[in-house]
C-alpha cells in the first residue's frame, strides 16, 4: 500500500469513529479538527515517518485541508483530498 493509500485509509476510518464518538449530536463537533488530529496522530506520524509531527500542526493541517477542499475540489472524497495535502504539506 502506498503512503497516499495508507493516509486515505486512516482518514476514512476516522470519519465513522468521530461520528460514533459524537452520536448524541449526530456527529456535530465544533472542535472536530482537534478530535481528528488526536485520533490519527500516531498513524500519520508513522506513515509519513515524522515522529516530530505535533498534534497542533495536524489541527492546522485539518483546518487548511477543509478550507481548500470546500473551495477547490468539493467533489473529491475528503479523505483522499486531505491525504494528498498531508503527504505534500506535512
């Protein structure tokens, strides 16, 4: 599996996990970037071979990827779009 495929898989799995964690609010979480960053940090560090990657940096990456995804490629599945950004920008 390629780095991009691994990242996409990790991010895709995080979506349902987040929704399950916030089932009482039907997935609504205004702090979602923080939840996702904490949830995937270990896997992203491993995949990108970046043990120095901080959760704070990942939060920023999630926020930026979300903004870019909405404006540049809303038809692309978000896990793939974010994975591509993370692979090149982290």
